[in-house]
C-alpha cells in the first residue's frame, strides 16, 4: 500500500504508510506534522514580551535571564518528551505486536506484546471534552482467565488519527490475527 493522507482529531494533516512484508507481517506508520516554527516563535515572543514587561516595572535583570532559560528548557523538554514525529505498529502473526514512537529529538520508545498475551485489537470510543473520539487499542488477556481483559494498550496516542484511518489499520490487523489463530 502507498502512503495516504489523513487528518487527526484536530484537523491537522497526518500520513499513514502501510508496508506489507509478508502475509503474516504488516507495518503501519502514522507520521505527524513536523514542529511548527511559527508556533515556536509565537510562544517564545509571548514569554519574552511578558518577561520584558515584568523587567520594565521591576528593573530586575534576573527576570530576562530566567525567561531565556525557561524558554530554552521548555523547548528541549517538548522536543525530547512530547513531540512525536511518527508512531509505528508492526504486527507479526505468529510472534506479536511491536509499538514504536519516534520523538523529534531522535529518542525512540518501543513496546512489544507477545501474541499469546493479545486478546484482540479493537476500535474503542471515548468522550474527550465535548466530542467523541475513536482510538485503536490492544486488549491484553488475563493469563489465569483468557476470557477476561486485564489491560488496554492504546495505539497512536500522539497522532490521534480519525476513524477512517483507524478502520484501515484495524481491518488489516484483523486479517493477520484471523490467519494466526
């Protein structure tokens, strides 16, 4: 499958890339938009203008220094811990599911869920603020009782794709799960 354009729950453009490695192995990558230089400039200007207004009344230069340090630290924290460039779901029918998130700083986090722990992959709905959103999640079964679910692992948490994108990933995952059972 080729790369397709979708939108997230906020209306921002995201892309879904689906790679079929074999009949039992598919990889889905949801890519979010890059960090907006415009937003960074607006936040930086706001903080620095506020700091300059405080400096104007207090004449304390520590306020300006603190604003610079606070802005730089905030940007570094945002890039390293918050801003996700892309999220990947790799499903291998006989082995399991690997979830990866790549952050703007280059940091990656990966989780692997073995197939014998996986009960199902479903589309769930949640109330968020004043609207209903849909998200794809993995149901983890209880080792003692395979019919009960012990936990739910949401997928694509940072990119928040809309339902039309989730349905495409869901159908493909269900094909692989049906073949491996």
